[in-house]
């Protein structure tokens, strides 16, 4: 099913009508739930631009009939057992920062807001493990660790807008992933409430050989297989040194070859961000440099000796590929503005306009052709297209395509926006890209999951059917409509 002219209600199935609310919330304290229509309506849109724009224009968006705000896993278990018995849809909710519709609720169902579960529960300083509840905000957890001399090293742009549980649900990544890993590299254990209300405890362990790793069942499952309540995460001491460097390249192909070589070193830079000429303009002009060329920003964390050695090695590699050093100022400028999403929000809120970011990943051999295919496709309907590579690995990288559309009306802007998504995703996958690197699937990408996984989709469907036979958890997300069970 295409997205053009669909309603959110068509993308996210409506829930069965709620039975008596008193039955669903029996045993919960009164502060743990509400049916207030005004409060419930506030949960109607996450940060998916389509939902945000429609809400801004005063259009009705799906919203729950009951919001539960649990303070512990047992309260979640009670609600899920009762919801399953009567087939009522349940949407887990962290901070509502999904940009692909992953937190849009089933209309008339139950929403479980985890933000009251926001405590740090244990710090095992010997094992360098912290256990925290899923509703803790990213910046709060990082600040708690920094005060004790440690860091999680997980720095998504949404650090101040997202939760630990949300990172697990979407299989998230952060800007310094080359050093600290992605969320799946940081998680050591989980507590999860299954759709039938059973609580499971996957104890922290550095590695097991006891069958498939169970944490991997839930990391990236987007709240469709269970509700994560606690997470054990690996931490590291705050680095003694953090430094940046910028390099200008005459053409993008040479810069791609450079970051591939850097990624395939024994220790890649902690931060690798390669901007095409269009996106490089803002950063270059911010530090008084002439625009018009691709820009590579590198960053390193560690001790002085290690960082100095890595800087020297990277500088030599960049120079060999034609990179001209710009010093540290451009990297420091990026660091200072790295959490600023105001320009994107302003573009979404602008009359007769919309904007978004599409992130994908691919092998190195396909990187340049994916870039060309994706940006060319976006150019057909967008008024402006920017792009950068980041999150590098020995075998490949990810690519962000950032676009803005402008039209004669908000309805026309939405149609142009949807055509960009359609064309970019289709062209990028045909050129060798995967569907998503770290924003997840939600409703925006669900219809491409069969193309992404082929026969493997049957495995995901089987897991969903086994754990959630009633299909109550976050319906319409991750798996294509009609293929949830």
C-alpha cells in the first residue's frame, strides 16, 4: 500500500473498543492512569513529520482512550494481561521522539507512558555496568554518569529528546559509534514484560554460548514483542582527551575512499562525518572558510598518546587522498551545534512545506552509487537536498539524505514529501542500500520490510505470532499491515 493520500488511521489499525476502564486498571494507583480526553489527545503524534504536520494543522490524529503511567514492571504486566484478554491494542511510549511513526498510538487503545520509570537502579563499578529504567532520558543518564567520571558514549542527535528504552526499541546509534559502538554493542542485559504479562530477566553477561542471544530478540523490535522496563548498559571512563579535525576535499569520491580507509584501520576515529558540498556549506561558513567542496569532520576520544597517534595517522591518510587540513575549528563548531534540530523543526512547521531525514546503510563498494541514486531521486521533488556519510564500519557506512519540500499548499507539500520518501527508498535499495540504519521502521517504512528481508520476514512474523498471538502490541509498526501475525 502506498502512502499517498492515506490517513494515519489506515496506517495504524484502530483498537477494539475498551472494556470497562476500571477492569483494565484495577489495582493501579489513581495517579498511574488517565482517560482525560485532553491528555490522551496529546499523545496523538510523535516526531514523524507527517503526523506532526497534520497535528499542527489541526487535523485529527489517532490517540489513545487510556494512558497508563506505570511506576514499575508489575503495573505494566497487569495492564498487558487484561489488554490481551480483551484484544485491546497497547502502544509503548518513551519520549515520543520516533521520526518514522513508531510511537503513533492505535486509535482508542491503551498507551503506556514509561517516563515515570526513570531511575538509575544500580552501578556495578567493578564490571562497568549501569542498570537503569527504560524511561530515563538520554541526557539525564549521561549527566549521572559524567558526575561519577563515566560515559555511555551513546550520543544520538536526540540525546535530550529520547529515552534508554527508545534506543533499545529502535536499535539506535550515536555520533561517536566508531569508538563506543551502537546500542546493541552497549546493552548487556534486559528486563522485559511480554504481551501476556510475563516478566523475563535476561541477566547481564559479556557473552553467552547458550543459543541465540535473547537480547537481540527485543533490540530493534519497536515495542511489538514486549515492553522493555530495565536495561543493563556498559559504560567507560570519561576520556582524558577529545579532539577534532576538518579536511576539505575537491571531490566526493576521494573523500569516500578516505573514510573507507579510516574505517578499516585497527582503531577508526570515534567520529567520522563526511558532508557533501551542499551540506558542508553551513559548517564551513561558520568558521570563515569558503564553501563549495565536500567536508570531512573527524573526532577522537582517548588518552593523549593514543589520540595523538591516531590524529597523525588520519592526517596522512587524508593528505594522500587529496584532503586539505582545516584544523580543529570546524569540528568544534559541529560539536557545539550537534543537538540543534531547530532548522528541521522550522522547516516542518513552515506553511506549505515539510522536511525530513532518510538514513540508510550500505557496503563500501556501493556507497558512491547509493549516494548518487538517493540524492538524484530526492532532487526530483525536493527544493533542497543535503547529504552526509557517518557511522562507519570496516564493511560499509551509513548515509543521511536530508530534504526540504515546498509547494503551493500543505496538502501538495505532503504529497511531494511522500514522493521523495518513495523515490529515495526505492532508488537506494535498488543501488544496494538497506532500509534503515538506526531510525527504525515504524509505519513509514513497514511496507518495504518484505523487500528488505525476503523470506527472512517469515522469521519475524513467527516470533511476533508466538509472543503476541493477539497482535496487541504496537500494531501497524515494523511489520507490514496484514502481515503482523
